[in-house]
C-alpha cells in the first residue's frame, strides 16, 4: 500500500510538472 501511494504521488507530481510546462509553452506560443 505504501509503495503504491508513493508511486501515485510521484506520478501526480510528474503530471503536474508536465502540465505546467505545457501551459508555459502555450503561453509563450500565444
């Protein structure tokens, strides 16, 4: 359980980073 939750939090962190980068790129393009 602990490992799964840890992996999930890491995944969400990566997703959040990717989303922020995408938003930044979109803002720069616009």
